[in-house]
C-alpha cells in the first residue's frame, strides 16, 4: 500500500506542476516590472509547495516560532537537513526568502523554471567558481532586502544526526552584518527517508523557528565559532524536543 500511495502522490506532484508552472509564468510576467525581488511570485511558490503537505494527511505539520522571523527584516535562515521533504516544509513558513539550492534542480522542468523565475540561487557542490558566485549572489540578495534560506550541512543527513556545517552561510552573515535565524526540522526523515521516494506512513513533522542570533553576536564571533554556536543551538533544541516527545 505504501508503494501505491507513493505512486499516487508523486503523480499528483507531476500533474499539478503543469498548471501551477503556467500560473507562475503568468504571475512573473505581470509582476516582474514592479516586484523586482519577486515577493509575490515567491508567495505563490509557498502556496504551491504547501499544497503537497496540506493535502497529505500522513504529513501533519506544526510550525512554532514563526513570529521570530519579523516581516520587513532580512536574515540568513539556516536549518538542519534530513529529507527532500524539508524543502516543501520550509515553504510553509510563508516568509520572504531566496533558496540556495543544488544547480541540478534548476534544470527540472516546471519546478526548476519556477526557481529561476524566483531568483533563487544555484550552487554546484565542490565547484569553487560556483561557490564564489553563490556567495556573491547571496550577499547581493541580502543587501537588496530578501533573506537567504540555506542548509549549512550542504546535503541531507542519512543517519538523522547533523553533519558538520559548511561556512558559507556564516561568512555571508558576517560580511553583510545580517542576523541569523536557526530553524529545527523534525520528523521529515521518518516521513520520507533520504534514500528513496516511498512515503513511510503517518509521521508528524515539526518546524521550530528559534530566536535570532543578533548582528552583535554575528560580528563578535569568528566564522568557525559562529557556525559552532548556531549548530549547538539547533542540536540543543533537537535534543530538548526529543526528550519531551
């Protein structure tokens, strides 16, 4: 039954993406002349992505601390990474941000085109030129008034335990004097493991937005210490939530 349910779900994703991609192109064409940061298109993309958790009763999502992301302010948003499902879940925040994402995803018909229209930022892992361009685009995005969303582990954890954080998110926060918002994701690896596309039955999912790491702290720490500090905040919240479950 899980295999059948998974096939139905992914067919729904593919089929629904066709009209939603058309809607995205129309919104882009109408709003691009006056909405340079693509705020309206991004809000539609949040709706698009959220459809797949709203309509799936096996994925009840709880968001806590959304108010810590203050509208009108700019942040570097960082989260632990467990599953492909993390991307859909983070759109449930309905906040203005630009993703830093694998360059390969931008080539996917429909979804990838929409990412380009949104001015999300591609990254080829391990490519120094691509990393440098990502940093440049991210810092320009932050200075323009849009937040950046990034998984500092770089790729999904296959064990459920956090990997080491890469320095990019913390360099850009320090270079642009931008506060950091740590975000904790739980439950997505149980719902959709890092390996494979078979849905695993009903699993509650939670997203906890922690209070910001203010600019004063960002500026006072080295990149390495800032990375360790934020990773500890996320790890401590994961441990606290698991202990209270």
